[in-house]
C-alpha cells in the first residue's frame, strides 16, 4: 500500500454505487447525515449490467415499497422507461405488478444526476480495500490510493465485484460485471474480520445489433397504452414513444448445438464453482434439464433509445463465444445476428447473510452494514430495497434514533430481509410473490398505505407528500363508510343494471358495499347508482373497490398476521446464552446461537428449530424474565 | 415452571387389574435417588449401569417391611422416553401392592404424574414431535389392544404418510398457480378454474375418506357405547357377566389417575365396548319386573350400539316388538338367547322385521355364539376388518379438527373457483388447507411453500421449464 493520508470525515460512508448503494447514500444524505459515496467507476452508477428491465411480480411491488419509504428507484425508472406494462391483469389485485423496460444508459445517467444534486452527498471514484475497525466497531475505510475516510457508519454494497471472475467457455479472468475492475482485496479484509463468505454465480446473455434482427419472424410485445407509474409522485409519462419487445423461440438446432458442445460449457465442465439460482438457469442448463421441451422462449429487448444493442433474454449462457454465435443464429429471426457483447457467467463472493441483524448491520462489526448482492440476493429491486433499509438504519445509528425493521406483514422488503437473516440462502435469492405469506395484504396498489408513515417518520417523505397521503387515506375511509351505510333499493333502474352485468336481481334493499362484493359489480356501477359527494381520484376508487370486494379474504389474512405478531412481540434478549436452555435439540441450539433471533417469531422461522424447541424457549424465557424481574426489584 | 429443574413424577403405567405384572414409571432427576430409598437389591440403583434390569425388593423404609418382589429398570438421561432419568418398577401386580409402591414413591417427594405428562416431557425435551406426541398420548389413553395398535401406527407415520400424499396433491396445484403468478409472461399453461376445482374436489374426497375412519378411531379410543336392552330375565345380566368374565373387565376406579367417573369397559377380542348403565342391569336382578322397557328407552338415545336380547324360549311380546322398532334407528344387534331351551320364538317373523345378519343366536348359559357376536360388531364398525393392518384411523380429536378445517378451506377454494374469483384469492384457501394438513404432521413451522415447491419440482421438468 502507498502512504496513507486522511481523505476526510463523514457521518456515513457508502461503498458501491449500484442500486443498493444509491438508495443507501440518498437515504442517509436526505436524513441529514454527511455522506460519502465511493465507487470503482463513476460511469457505472446505477448501472443495469444484466436485463434492461425493472419490476414484475414481487419486484415491482418492492419498487413501490421503496418509493413509499422515500427511495429513488421508482422515480428514476418512471423518468427513463421505454416501455411500461402491467402484468397479471387477469388475476387478482395482489399479484398485478408493473414491469418496465429501461433505457439503461439514461437510467444510469439520471440517477447519477440525482446523486450529484443531493445535499450532504459526496460522490467519488475510488476503490476501497480495507476497513478501519476498533474494538469491533467500524470507524472508516481505506482506499487503493491510500486515502483514509473516517465514518461513523459504513454501508457496504459490492454487487458482483467482490473477487469477481468472468467465465466464457474456456476463457476465465478476474473481472467485475461488464469488464469492470473487480474488488479483490476487500474480500480478504472481510475474511480477516471473521466473516464467512460464499461463492455465487450469475450470468447474462449476449447482446446483438438491432439491424441484424429479422423482426418479421418474431411476435411484437408492445407496452400499455395508458401506462401506470412506479412512484406515487410521478404524474407524467416521459416525452417519447414506448418501444416494443419481440418474442421468438429456440429451435431444435439450438438444442443440438448445445448438446454437441456441452463439454465446453463451464457449468458442466466443472469450471464454475459458484452456486447459481434455480429460477434463472442458463440456456444450456434448461436444455439439459428439460430435454423433453421442444423450444424455449427468447425475448428481444432494446437496451435503450439511443443504442442499437438488443438484449437476448432467455439465452443466458457461458458457452464459448463462437458457440454463442452459432446458438444465436439457430433462433428464428436471428439467422444473421451480429454479436455485440458476449454472454458470460460471473462468480463473486457474498457474505452469508445470517451474519446480519434484521437492520442489515453485521453482527461481527458494529456500525458496518451490508446491502444488495453481497448479501446473497439477485436483482436490482432486491438490492435497492436493502440499500434503503441499510441507509435508514445507518443514519438512525449516527443520529441515535430507533432502528427500522419491517415485518413480513409490512412488505416484501420485510419478507426479503427476514428470509435472508433468518434462513440464509444457498443460491442467489430472488423475490417471488409466493415467498410472502400475506400476499393479499402486500399489494402493489397499497404500498403507500403500508409504508408512507414509516418513510415520513424517518424523514424521507416530504410534508407535502405526507399531507396528500393523509388526504387520500381519509377519502378511502370515508367512501368505504359511505358504501357500507348507504342502502340501495331494488328499483327497476338497479335491477336492469344488475341484469346487464350478469348478476342476480336484488330481493331487498342492500348496502352498496355488499353489492360491490359481487364479482360482476364494479365501483363505476356503484358510482352511477349513488355518486359520492365529491368526485374521487382513480387511485381512491381502486382502493375502495379492492378493500370492499376482497374484504373476506383480507380479513382471513389479517387474522393470520395477528397470530404472527403475537410471536413477533415476544422479544428474545440479546444476551441470552442458548447453552443455558436445557432440552433444546443440539441442531436448534447451534442454529439459535448462530442467528440470535430477536423474537420468538423469528426463531420459529429458523430451519432446524422445531416447535418443541420453541416451547422450551418460551418456557425458558418465562423463567428468564421472572429472574430478571426479581433482580430488578 | 422451570425447564432446567423439572421435578420428578411417577404413575402406574399399566392398566389396573387383578394379576399379571404392573409397571410403575418414574421420571425426572430425583427418580433414581427416590427409588433407591425404597429398593433393596444387590447394589444401590445409583451404582447400576443405564439400561439394566435389577432384581430386588421394595421395602417400606419406615417399617422395614418387604412390600413386593420387583425388577427395576434404569434408563439414564438422555437415553429414555422422556430424555430424563427414568426408573421402571415391575412388580407382581395386584392393586394393593402397586398402589403401595406408588405411595412409597410419593412419600419420597415424587409427584403423581398428570395424565400424559410423560409424553409431554418427552415432547418438551425434544424427544418426539407433535404428531407423534399426540399419537402417543392417544396410546396412553387407549383402552384396548386394537386402539393401541392404531395409536402405534400413527406414531409410526401411517397417518403422516396419507397426509403427505394429500399435501403433495395440493402443492402440485399451488406450484402451478405460483408459476402462473410469478412468471406471467412465460409459456406455462394458465391454470384454469376448472383444474383447481377438480384438484380441490379430489382432496376433499380424500379428507372425507380419512374423516370417515375418524368415527372408528373415536370408537377405538373411547369404546363403543353399548346398551344392552330387553325385558327382565331375558339374560342381560348374564350377557354382561359373560362379557366381563371372558374378557377381563377393566374397571378403573382411581379418580384422577385415569378417569374421574366409574365406567365399565369390556373388550370383546379387541373391540372395546363401553357398557351403559351396567349398574341398572345388575339392579334388575333384584328389582324384578320393575324397570323394563322404560329404562331401555333412555339407554337407546346415548348408545352407539344396541344389543337387544330376546329369548328363544318365549314368543315376542308387544313391548319387545315396540323395542325392536325403536332400536332400528341405531346400529343394533338382536341376540336370541337361550337356544339351549325349546324354541318358542317365531324366527321367520323376526327375520321379516330385521335382516338375518343382524340376528345372533346364543346360549349365554353354554357360552355359545360369542364369536358370531364379535364378528357382527366388527363388521358393523370396521367394515369387516378391524385388524386389517393397512387402514389408517384418525383417532385424535385435534387431527379430526384440523382435517375438518382443511376440508372447509378446500370447499371455499372450490367455491371461489366456481365463482371465477382471481386465482391468487383461491390460492389463499388452498394454501391454508395445505398448512392445516401440515400442522397434523408438524410440517409448517419452518418450511416455506417455496422450498417445498423447489425441492419437489425443480427437477421434475415442469416447474422450471418455462424460464
């Protein structure tokens, strides 16, 4: 190392300016902490190194949650998308979700500008190589050039840069994503501090030139005519036309090429040691595993408005470059494909996330937080979600305020973090709606109702937005009350309307609310029958309809939440020694000592901890609390 | 209660009765020292190795009197049923000496166990899981060999196996729904309401099948509530005595240990009968012609099974004819007694009124016909095979409750599918049913659905084939 020098003093230092780092730094700066954001390459801020799209089921929910907490991702994509679609429109309200195609260069540029404009935030290009840790407390970082930055809290977001290694067929080299410089030394620093690391793998498909695609052999996939937005604050579409995506399929020839060259695929030759995700397999994986499937979908997605590059979704591969080219050209529409960037697999270090508290602070080193792919997740949205939580908690630490932990019934963010710190993950973790047990409560449409209060309390939601939110909430409540109290009589007008909607006529007068519960009846019909005193905005109507129509199901889930919250409220003191708890099964004892759950609820979700262990723990806690109470008095 | 310092408990762990061997079980940290206080053998129990059987005598430490000749088994923690130190004293039985030994233990500071407390400890100490614990609890309560058999089977996992099969069916359906939800744009066939409806119906049928056995399970655990009716002197008391004598009537009369009320059980080759109003039957021996039909009528409403006794030697009178009509509303068997005497009863007339297989001819005096009676009862309650080894009986109230709830959830799902509600709403009920079933076998606490889906479908070629 060079001679070191003092680079500066900050409240919070954020390492990495990907989706986690950006949210973390913006949160701390906006909460009033003097923040330093360090990144290896300033041209890669909020870069989308893999697919040029954001959102979809669960992921789209998360973007809205980040927005409700006062984060940036939703606003940034609303300003830079080139296509917006609502998915699952044929299904219930809980699983509908927005998905956007991003102009990935604009997305990055726009976020960088936001960072640059933010008060209390210093953006700087530098590679961090070590931490300053005294008595188990993180006090700062040291960069490659020898600069020492002191910080009261540090948020680490290394993405896939940590000891990154790119693999293309027989070719292998140390690299971050998209041929960026990897971060090698930091991995050793973490090990020295005692962190247990694992090796994960992900991959990306090739990019091809637009003009080499025969679009006539593909199906068009356009965006929505009346797009909705991610951010609750966005009101306007970007000033350009949306761009379509295109669908094609692999052919039998594609599959033959793969099978012929399987010995050259790193996944099968043993060159890759990292664990990949089961839900995001490479094309070679898919062809081998699902040999009976004659074809697989390929989506062609534009990477931006001002580039000719197209992303070949579904063709993620680490085959040698020349095989990749042959693969591409076996796909209808891509016979003359010109390869612009080769697909590759990338391996990187992650820290086992059970080494974190639910605040995302590490258990080993105080005031050090980690967020994003370093915690074993995959996906931009998952990273942003952790980023904002780590940022909020780092700022709360600096400002000596109460920490923020979202529960599984608060949002997908709660589900994500609880899963990570309680169960860990043995593959890159992706959010799915099926991971949430209270899916009907964690809707895309009500993220603001669930989380704005928290965002306001920590200081990331402006007073103006908060007042608007309160007004919306009040309007929803008033209208629901009105519909429950107003009765409609079986007049000829009503009966004919019901008949037209294909539902049974009324026998007696009923409340408007119960009429709305019929599957065939919608709010616009109610509005006609009995208009509210003042016209309601569409998002209020939507809430009223959903909350009344699915009240029965919502009630069921609320009951479950109540049950769970009882368990969550039984806190486990942090100084408990599980060796003192007689009767725990040895696996449970070991797991509990390792994870150190903060509540009985969390303890019950640890795999290997059985109901009998929980009963024992409950009995022990009862005893423990009595002893503490006696001592106290 | 403090887990780390549980007190020690004792109970008589074999049915109380005359003769045979009785076992007193003691569990807890004080079990060995306490037993040592009242035991005299080759060497003190505290010096004996674990899992050894030690011969000696129980001595009343106050008087020095020998109480009984015994074998004492030592099982040290954690290699015991409760994972605590356990002592089992096998004595010569006989209600007097068994109770005496128990009393001596209690005098040493051991507490009388609550019902099921050994199992509870085994459970709290992590020795057994929830479903096993419940089955073992049933086992403890089981009154007959057959009930024991069923409880044992559940502990071994026969019920678990059936429940797992059912959950597998649901998880396949759910996996498909989840794929549709989480990967909306991929070419996996959209699941139709019709498909969900069919799967739910299939699962409901399966649960109904399990619940049908529940009645048998209850019968096995609590006994078939049986009323013996008939006019005076027709042989009711003789029948009762025959059943009791032949099959060792189990009369439990220690309040607090097993049951608070005195009841009379007889076991007819493994079929437990709980006899109603046995005292009444015995009374009639003295109070001739007094009670008759009136009393029988009361018994009718309570019983699972009615044994109507007629005499081969007498024609049916009007009371009997009326009674015959009444019993038809319940499972019943007509016993034609006194076949050792000349026939006076018009059997053809009887067969016109009741099916032939419901009529058993017996001579209680000569003890004939008992086998046929047993077979008739067995056919009636167990579909001809009380001991058909591959049947699963649901014999636990909690299991029945959970199964019923799961069934209701599935019915709601089915209804939702019929009303064409969104797929993710229907999923809520399917998921709930899956969880409720999981509770029976203790499999919901820590696993998520997703793990289940991935572990089951990752390599079957259907779940991931769309990505």
